[in-house]
């Protein structure tokens, strides 16, 4: 009996030890990096996870040597109705996750040499190791921070990144097709890092940004959801990097100008974040002013008027004017006056315009565009941008650039009514995409297993926009002028800088000027808007002399509107 008892006790002891050792082994295995039974592969994850990769470098701007930290990474943003309380997630979240976007960015912070010498490491959580210099802390020198993006809609930000404001710049041919690789990347002597820290943002679905979840296209592909995503990104970024008390700016190009108007309203009205300034390049704030297809909106003749000075500039550049003046700008002022007076009156008469008046207007348009009189009469005195690009140089077998009329390329079909491609985009695209991909992997050290998408795959873009004060819910057809006006009223210290290229047929320079002069704001606030124009196209920076001027004007704008920009 005693033996049985001892044996029983021994068995219990052994069994207990086995259980304990088994649990300990499992616990140790769970803590071992190589043993993660619950870890999911990236393609099995239900939600995006933010990441970042840290590197460092230097740039020389205006003779000033600048050390910087670069952070390439992603932030996860959600649509407006997102509830961030996990307990409130829908019951089918695992099987049918809600939409979200992983938005890619590259941020550049000027390094503080004194802190670097003292050995401070900055963001210790960043991948890629500590660099020699630490980024400026929010309370030391409150450098401005500028959020930068291109347009599209749905474009990657590599154009402004590698062509205008980043520390490195791709070298391209000016006005002609850039030869194939190898391409040349150089120190960017015109980088904006001399006056501001920089954040380049890819739109959802473009570049290295991605979208996922139920109804993801509807959640991010439209004027309002896109603006909401960018506003949410900016607020997250300010928190992550401690930049809430920094002077803040937006810089948008093309559709990015329309986005900027919507975003600055959301930031100021809903997020309660005032900005120092908004810089716009190649502006369009109202889709109804679009120069490409105004014939689809009959009775709306304003786009023809607003694009006319740009058509004159393009014809002047290619020596197509019957009476070619030596200087462009005086001629443009003359055409602007004609467009808003005699030409406007003629178009306004419609079918009531007499044959004699029609002939007189056609002759004048010939003088200002170089297009044949009979062609102008057959076009009913209304030539859209795509038709002009196809026709201006067709006698030489050439198509004229849309985004930059200085560029030309062989016509695809001599009999086409409208142009089939843009010679400027074809001339520059490969250089920008190739150099950025190389720079991303080798300099920024970002993981090489993702494709950089130049544009998001957008099948349908929601152009309906709910303007401030709209209670009907009907929305406008892509007019964000009320948003910008409202933001300027909420923050009467907000400064606006409009930049444009004379040879941009896609977003004519006079269109932007017209929109600004028709904002619903008190006359006293008009003084907060400044205008700068350049002998270049949509991507003003594609012409180096214009980029040099653009940098000088932007740097001056930031210095005047931010007391800490000189640091």
C-alpha cells in the first residue's frame, strides 16, 4: 500500500513536471523571433501596417551645405466615417475588412549638426540604423514643413520629388525627348530644403501607396474622399514626427491644386489646424474650366476664353503667328483683354452672331493662334486644347505638347481630329520613373519588392464635391473655389502663391488667374494672393532657368510668411 502510494505520488510529480516543462518550452518558443506560429504572411494580413526606413544624406543649395535625415515609409489612413475603437468594428471585420489606405511618403528633415556631435540619435525606432546627425526637435528650431504632392488625380509624387524640390534631381532634355538610360541624377541646387523640411506624399493607389478593403475605390477615389485621406495623413504625420508647432505649408501641382483647396478647408474647419501658406502650381480649381473637352458642356464658353492666351504663347514659341512679335508678355496681355471682351461677346451671341462678325473673329483668332481661318470657322470659333495640339504643327507632321507646348513629337495619325498622346510626358516619363526607382532602393534603402505605380488604376473618379455650407447634399461638379475662399476667411493670415507656365495647355495660366480673381472673399484678402509665371509649361521645373526662378520665389514666399524659415 505504501509502495503504491509512493508510486502514485511519483507519477503525479513526473506528470506535473512534464506539463510545466511543456508550457515553458512553448513560452520560450513564442518569445523566439524565429518561432511565430500566429504570424501572418504579408499577403494574409487583413490590415496595413505603417513602416519607415531611415537614411541620411546632404545637399548643397545656393552654396549652403545641408545635412538631412530621410524617412521613407507609410502611414495608414481611413475614410471619414472610420471608428478607431476596435470594439466598435463590424462583426464581419475579419472576413470583410473595412477600406483603408497605406500612403507612402518620403520626408526630409534638416539635421542639427550640434545635436549630432553630442550623439543624440533621433528616432530610435526607425529601421536602417542611426545616422550621424539627428533631426531638429520640434521645440528647438521650429523649421517650416511643406507637404508636397502631384495631381492626376491619382499621381505619384515622384515628379515634384525628382524634378523640383528633393535633394536629388533627374537631368532631362529641355523641350525634346530625353535619350534612354543611363540617366543622370545630380545634386539639386534648387531643393526647397534650404527653407523648409519636406514631405512628399503619394496619392492612394499611386507610387507605393496602396488601398484595400470593402468598396476601397469608392472610399478613396473621388474629390472628397481623396481630400479626407490627405488631411488625415497630414494630421498623423504631425503627431508622429512632433511637428504640430511648426510653420506649415501645402504645395500641390495640377490636380494637386484642386486637392489643396479641399484639404486646407478640411484642415482648418474640421481639424482646427491653421497653415501659413498654400503654394499652387498649374492650377485648376473648377472642372468646368477644363481646356480639354469644353464641347461636352455646351453653353459654357469660358474655357475657350481662358485658354486663348496659352494658345497664343504656344504659337509664338513655334513661330506660327502671322505677325510674330519679339516679346511674348505684352502680346499675352493684349490677348487676355480680347478674350474677356470681344471674344466673350462673340461666343455669347451663339447662333445670333452674324456672318460678318464670325469672319472678323476668325481672322483675329488666326492672328492670335496661327490656325487657318477656314479651320476656325469650321470649328465654330471654338477649338479645344486637344484639337489645338493636333493642328498647330500638323503641316510638319508634328503633335504639340499638352502639358508643355514647347515639346513636339511625331503625329500618330495625320488625319486625327485630336491629339493621341502628349509629347512632353513621353519625353520625360522614363527618366523620372527610372531614376526614382534607382534612388528609392539605393539611397533611401526602401524595400525593393514593390512596384512604383506612376498613376493609380482609377476606373471611376467621383467628381461630385460637397462645398462648404451645402446642406442639400447635391454637391458641385468639381468646383473647390468655395473651399479655398472659406479657408481664407477662417484664417485671414493664410497666404496663397499661384505659379504657372505660359506654355501649359492642360491647365492654362490665365485660368488660374481668373479663378483666384473670382474667389468669394473680401477685397482685403486678395492681397494675400500672389501670382508668378514662367517661360515653361505644366511642370515649370522641366526648364532649369524656370526652376531657378521658381525656387527663388518659393523660398522668398516661405521666408516672408514664416519667421523661422531662415534656420
